C-alpha cells in the first residue's frame, strides 16, 4: 500500500494554534457504525452519543517539559535540546566506551543546531538549578546521545521540570506559554513520562466526566508514555515498510479487570486516542486476545488490514497527512471513509491537530 494514499490537502489556517476555551467545547465529527453518514456535533454531547455500559479507556501519562533551551559552553551560542528517551548508560557504554557518573542521566535527544553539536560539545541550561550537558554520540535522523547533570547535584528531573519548556508540536508556530503547562495536559495526567500529550484526552473536563458517569459510561486509565515514535514521519514509500519505535506502557490490575469484564460481557470498549488503541491491541495480541496487567513496551503499527481484538470505537483528533496515526484511524473506519470525513471536516472548517477538534468512530 502506497503512503501517498493517505495524503490530503489541509489549509494552513485550519491548524489549531491555541486550544478551545473549554476543554469539552471542541467540535466533534461523528462517524456512526454501520452507516456512511457523518454527524456534526460537539464533544460535550458525548454522554448523549455513548451508551450505558460503554467503557472508555484513557491514557493517564503526563507530559514533562522536555524542551530545554540553553547555550553552548564556552561560546554562548544558542542551543535547543528535546529529550526523546532516557537511555540506560550501561547498555550504551558498549558503543561509547563511556561510563555514567553518579547523579547524571543519559538521554537520546533531538538537538539544534545539529551540525555544530558534535560529540564533546558542552551545553548549559539555566534554571533554579543549572543543567549541564555533553554530547556523547551521534545517532540516526539527527539525534544525539547526551549526558545531563545538575551543577549543584540536585535531582535532574526536578531541574528539568523547572527549566524546561512544554514540547508543543512544531506545527504550533508560537512559543510555549505559561498556560500550556496546564492546558497541554489531560485531566487524567498522573504518570510523568511523555514528550507529547495524548491529545484526544485533552477534550475531557470534570463536568463531562461526571455526565458520562451519570449516563452509565465507565472510564478506566492505562499508561503509554508518548515518545517521538508516535509522531515520527513515515519515510518509507510503502506503508508496510514503516517501523514504529518502542514506547513503554503499563496497565494496572483494576484497569485490566475492568477491561476483561467489559470484553467478556460484550460491552463496547472505546479508546480515547491512538496511544490507548495501540496499547490495548498490542497487549491483546501478545496474550491471546486477553488484557493482562503489567508493564511492557510496544512498537505496534496499525494500518488497514489490521484485525482489532479489543476496541470497537475511537475518539481521536484529526491527524497529519501520511502519518501513522491517520493510518490507524483508517484501519478502524476504512481509508476512503476517513478521507471523505477529513474532506468534509476541511470544508466545515474544523480545527486540526493537537489543539484542534475531534472525531468519534463507532
């Protein structure tokens, strides 16, 4: 299957640069099951659309301020470092010949300006506790292996939280603002570890959750820490040649029990977001269709032809052309139907991407 089959035209002014005023105030494009119709409504109407007994599954990961802005040492030139994934220094030592010093962490990162930041380059990021860094190794697609430590020996995580910036996606063409620290988190966010928000969950507010509970809709949380792999470009020309990067997940015992009970009783499981979808389907594939508790990693790539074992519905935002996320939605609802829905969303001037509107596939 050619990647170009997942292309579409999107006017730049439809890419949302700011969130809606109310979390549940976004527009909702609903694709009902067993019908070719398209319904236009709002996220606040979810309690009227869903049925008693439905199980919504959300991702409770929390975004950390992974974008560090600083300078080179000693030249003072500006540098940017996006922390992509923490690396076990012991595993990396084989290729680098380096050993980690006490108190430091090793990270795979995207850095700018990449050409100037060669192994040995020193970095500094000012904050309540200054973070120091050194580039250790070049990696593929412009990445670097860097080691980080604090000047005063304080915990690095706290220093990053204080000095870092919210890692807004590059299509949001503005600097992050103080409000983004709260608004680019879901109300379910409790497990620190993502570099991007599970954006479908951004639409939920406490009143909406209460209304869903009153309707008899159950909500459970699982964790998948969103990494660069979720959003990495599909560089292959054939869909089947694309490979996802592994991302860590965890499912608690109570959530696994709730999911198992829903599946055994034939109730609908509706994923809030593509990250939730991939986690549930990966676990089911690994355990004979069953959802089991525990941690793991997944690099599951879902595209048309995939057989879903768990979810029967999906709430998601509108995604980039040619992206793995668009391919996942197409696997569930059908490529032609999804692209037709996207064309109607463009014509109706829906807002796209992370801070945009939503689509419900049932």
